[in-house]
C-alpha cells in the first residue's frame, strides 16, 4: 500500500522568519526494486508564490570516513547514465534509476533552491530504496507423480506484475500443473522484457515408482547347454530402485501364479546352463514410492549344434584320411609285388620257340608252381608238380619274344587257390617250362 508523506519545511531566514507553503510529497517513500530493473521516485514539491526555482538536485546518503554525508548523484560515477531527473523546476521532482544494482540500496534526498531560499531534506524526509532479487518458488519442492505443483515468482517486498518461467532454460507455459516424471528439473523466472536476467534456479523433484523396466540377457534366444546366462534387470526410478527380487517358474508351469523366489539383486546369477533352467523369470524392482516388474522367457537349453557339427566333420575327416592312406598303401603294395614279379620274368633273353604237347600220359600238367629256378638262353625254367588229370589233353607251350627286354612268362588265366595252384582248364598257355615226366615231347 502506497504511503503519502507530506514534509513541511520551515525555512529559516537570516532574519529568523519562517514561511508557509513549502513542502515535498513522496508517493512511495520506501520503494523496492528488483536487481536489474528500473525504479522511479515519484514526488512533487511546492514553494511560496512569487519564488522562482533556480536549482534542483538528488543526493544519496553515504558513510564516508565514519561520517554520514550526502553526495549528489551527479558526483557519483556509478550513477552516470543510470539516474535521470524526470522532474522540472516547477513542482515535479521525480527521479528514475535504471539497471538497479545491489549497492543502490539506501537513502535518497531531494533539494531545491529559489531566488531567496533553499530547501533541504532532513532525517525522515527522504526516500529509502530497497534492492532485492527475483525469487523463484515451487510449491511443493518435492512431490510425487500426479501431485499438483504451483510456480511463484516474486521478491521480498513485492510481486512483479509480469513474469516468465523457464525449466532448464526452456520456456514454461503453465504455472500450475500435475507433476509427471519428466517435470523434474531446475526452474527460474524473470521479469518480462528482462529475460536475460533471470532469478536463481530452484529445483523441482518429482518422485515416482520404477518405470521403463528392461531385462537384458547375455545370450538372447535359445541358450546352449553348458553356457552361462546372467539376466540383468534395470529400471528408471526416483529415487533409484533399491531392491530387486527375482522369481522363476519352469517351462511346464510358466505362469506368474506359480513362481518361486530364485534370487536378489539386479543380476540373477545362474550356474552353467541346464535344461532345468529354462522357463519364465520375473524381476521386481522397488523404491520408496512403489514397485514394478518385468518378465523374460529363457527358452530351452540345448547342445550346441555348431560344436556337434564340428565334432562330426572332424570325425568324418579323420576316417577319410585313414581310408585314403590305407588305399594308397594297398595300391603301393600291389604295385611293388607286381613290379617284383615282372622284374624276375624279364631276366629271360629274347627267343622264339613253340612246342606242341599231346597225350602226355593223358595228363595236362596243371600243378603247383613252386618257383622260377633259373633262366638260360632258351627257356624260362620252372618246376610243375602234377596234381590231377586235366579236362583236355592238349596244351600249347610257346615262348614269345617280349615287347621289352627279356621274356615274360605268365598264364593267360590263373585261378589261385591255397598253395598258389595254377589250374589249366582247357586253356592255351604261353609258358616255356621244363617238366619231369616219362615220355618226351
């Protein structure tokens, strides 16, 4: 409420005579201004009719060298370009101060001089300026989600007519709202037109139960038997969740009603995976405001098919290598035996001779080929032991000139039985041999 103070001034002349009609009126002798704003001292003065005002001035009370003195604003550098006299030399004595600073607080005095008299403010005849700062207030400062919140901006002495609000530097439209988790932050206010000089921020703390819960599994999807699986539970909450509890149910009874306690803490530690660990797991997070939960399904544990395939392929590869080596060894042994026999036969010299044998004691001489005894210039010598009568009484024995060095001796058709018996069954053989029998060919 504005106050009107009328100051009656007694002018004492050198003759000691006072006069009436001298006064100064301040509309608000105790103004309050916000730091950075502008303030005006509204006042008016009067004097005796017939007087002419020659000079007016405003001064501020200062303590200088432990003495209280009045210093005119025109002599103070800190007021240069900030203090403006709005009055005149008639009856208006108003003063404006712009960009008010904290040290502008104090007492201000007005004086005026006429042709014959001078008027000075006395103690109690002044303006006292209080400089304050904007104060942002949030009611209440700590709320739970859903509670009503009111924003107030003011000073210690008055409430500015027009203010704007900011949350973390961004404009806020509503000064009353229902708090949500996203409303937590720092709020400040400023006078319209002076947004660059906002108040100190004040924090709004919105508390809420755990939200946005998630469960992270180190091996999502099917889990290989023998591997480690440690589900990790997390939630967004204010205050932070301080209690995590795990419940689990087997695959056969994967329902929340059949769940049993399986562990505590954000991370559920399970031993290396077994089929019995598959099932539904529930993580419950709790703080002082409330609780929330989230489920995760661990599907069937199984043997790692990749490892199984590797083992299978390795086994097949080993078998193939063994078979390959065995085949190579068999072929090598066969070739070695064949080359050995050929080398022995090739020791015969080149010749051509043909013999016909008929009715040799009604025997064809199949028998047991013991060994190649020797080789001379004409024949490859072999011993044949008669075994049984042949089916034919004719055999042609011939010696052929080989394609390469020496003579190759062989049976066209051989049927090997035990003892390496060569049976000549109605066959023509090409073999030069020496026989021991009664009749000569």
